[in-house]
């Protein structure tokens, strides 16, 4: 089951009828380097995440920031 954060991000990307692939941030537990990857939701759920530096599959998700564009209200 996706987390609330991932669900919220997915809803933002779906706005306006445009589907974009989400970008996720991770930190490798082996080499301790942060990295970003763009994955489909299926790939993310399947755990197909590998560190581009050392190739380790032991990575922990990082909390990222996002913004939402809203209409100006009078």
C-alpha cells in the first residue's frame, strides 16, 4: 500500500490530465550517498532501486519537498 506522501505526489502529477513519472529520493545504506531516481509506481513498489554509485539495493527513502500550484482566490 502506498504511503500518504506518495499518494499525494501522484495526485499532483495527475493534475490537468497530464501524467508524469514521479522522482524519488533515496540514500544508500552501503556508501551513504543520496541519489534520485525516476520510476513508475509499479517499479517503486517492486523495489527495483539500486544505488548508481555502488550498485547496492539497500537504500532508504528520503523525505522530499514538493509544491502545489493553486489558483489565486479573491
